[in-house]
C-alpha cells in the first residue's frame, strides 16, 4: 500500500441500497474487567441502581472471579463515570485481574447498510439477550504479514470465518461480537471477540471449527486469555 497520498477517514463506512457510500461517526466501546473476591450480591444491587448498562458474569474457570462488561458510545465514560462508580461501590473492595482486561470498539467492513444498528444497537441487544446466558470472550492479534496480503486475498481468508459464524447463527447456536482493539489495550491486540449463546458447547465448537481456517492456522499470532462465563446480571434491553 502506498501512503504517499493517504487521507485519514475516522468515520465508519457503509453502503446504501443503491451502492452509494454512507458514513457514521457513531460507534460503541465495550470493556471487560475481571475481578477476584467480588461480593456477588452487592455487585448485582449496585449495578441494578447504576445509570449505565452492564452485564455481570460468573467465571466458570475460577470460583472467586467475575467479569463486568460495560459499554458506551463515548470513551470518556470509562475514564470518568465508570471509574467513579467502581471506586465508590463494592467493586473497590475486589481485586482487578489485569490479565483479562479487554476493550474494543465496533467497526464496519464497508458494505453494511444499517450503520446505526451495526455500530451501536446490535451488540447491546446481543449481550442483553436473556436467552443467551453463556459467553466466551477473548482477544486476538494477527501476524503482521496478514496486513501485507493483497486485499482480495484477505477478503477470501476472512470469508471462511464469516461462513462459519453465519452457519452457527442460522441455527441459533451462537452469536458473535467483533470489536477492534488497535492501540486500545496493554497487550497490542487487534480484536476482542465475544461468542454468546444459550448453551456453552456450541460456543466451544465455534472456536474448534475456526482452528482449521487459514486465518487461525497461519495468520494468528496470539489468542486469549479466554474468559468463559455465565450471566448473572444483565441490564434490561432497550
């Protein structure tokens, strides 16, 4: 790619039914914080009274851990409002496990038609779905060589993952959330992935199936750590 005449575009791009380009400056930031020794009952009470939306998970793999998922359109929410809440509630008595901290923002590929739904509302509905209590969240980083591939080759490789996700989604076995993390987390990850569903087994099978794709087998440098949790609190869906 030649960056000589490069012009930044900070809006997300979509496509109208007639093929014309559309743009939006809206997006949703989502963050996961994992806590040890959190008072579960108190946490649910505090979150139920909070003026922001959230999800609280029990960690399946650690009997003393929980994960708090919060989301907002403005990143200032995390450094101001959420920070104040966490430091003035029962969360201040618990210990954050930074190994599992994840953060990312919604993004588009360029062909989406309903930008507001894709960038803001869709992910909220998915994490607030009472029929999908199970979740697997994990970060990933691709090898730098992936970004040097021809765009057509990248599209072909990514289509494998898209087809797998669509197949599980068509059977209502799993739904996914994909967030861009470039420059946002401490470990230089590219993305945060969330897999949500009624049962845990299909979510595990999605990860298993993805192992044989070209992207995962050849172009992923790092996956995880994986957080596996069951929902115990969800804000009400809008």
